[in-house]
C-alpha cells in the first residue's frame, strides 16, 4: 500500500493555467507512464530518480531541473522514495497562446528531460521557489505571472515572438500608457497579464519589459505601490488595518503587512501610531 506523507497542490482561481505540486517523502512511490496537457517543470529538491522519457532513460538528482512538454509520455522511479522531495510546476500552453499539441511540436525532437546545465542555475531554482512562495502567500496574479515569465525565460522554455519593431521610444508608447492608466484606475483589482495584453495590444511576453523600460517598475510592482500608497492614506484617517488591507486588494492582513513593511520600512500598525513631531 502506498503511503503518501505529504503532497500539496497550490492553485489560484485567477490563474487557472497554473498548478504547483509539492511532494515530500512518499513510501513505495513509482509513477507509471503518463503525460500531462500542461508544460511540466520540476525541481528535484532531495534524492535522485530514474526518468523514462521518449523511449530513453535518464538519471536526475538533487538540484536538477526537469522539463516535459505537453502530451509527452514519461515516468519517474525514485531511487529511494523515503528520501525523495520535489516541486513540480504545471503550466498550460494556453497561457502562452498555444495548444498542447503546438507546444509539443516545438520540443519533441531529441527531447532531453533534464535541462541543459546552463539553465540549471541558482537563479532558475530561486525562481521556482519564488513562484511557489507567491502562490502560498496568495500574492497578486501579476506578481505570480511576472515571476513565472522570468522562470520560462531563464530556463530557455519560452518561445518568444520576434522582437517588436518600434519607431520611437517606448516611453512614448500609447499602448504602455494605456496599461499604466488602467492600473491607476483598477489597482485594487486582481489583474492578469491577459487583461493588460488586451488593453495594450502588446504581447504579454514583451509587455512587462516595455512597461519596466518606461516606468522603471514591472506592472505588478507598480500596482503594489499604488495599493500601499492608498493604504497609507487610509491608515492615517484612522481606519482599521484589516479593513484597509481588504479595501486595498490584499488577500489577507499578513500579506498586506509584508508588502507594506517592504515599502514603508515599518508595519502598518507602527505607521498608523507614529507621532508627527
């Protein structure tokens, strides 16, 4: 009988294309051949495993990052399931504007499930952990998507469109200005990159970079700062911290406190109680 000691799935209803699975210490575990409709990106946190993929066998160990395109049959057999821990991310290709079959066709030739060493770097591992942490903390969709986009680029899995041809400075882009104006009006809402893509007409793959070039902040960071500035005004009017956190669009008070302290340098409570000299 298989004893599963700790398997956790992380999801956000505003990000239906993303799921993160945490698996830690499972006795007698062995995955049979299977495939997913999603892009699978996994980090082996502890232990080692034998990987079967596309008819070939591979060995993956602690620190390795594995990748399986959608619809590609594969299987994993941990060498010691009791000393086995991994984090797996499932990203549906529709987030990239593709079908599972479209994405698979880009990677089916000579597929290597273990990423090339140049992509198995500390930054890639940090980005996987950051995506997981953001979902655990119920961060904004823009924060999660921005981190996910960075991960896809860092691991070489993002099939980017051709660079945009611009006839002027991005600082003057009406499309990017529309994004900023939308964030100015709707910063309390849970905004996704698809929403900003629709507003601007710019691919979400380029939008984050262009926005940052114009305003020196990623869209999610700009949105958070608008929320924090709103919260400061409300706190100084004597509103309760829990009410301010909710009104500003934060999922819960602990998330609000972390974000507030990171920008203001003190907690909302201390800020509200500070005496002006």
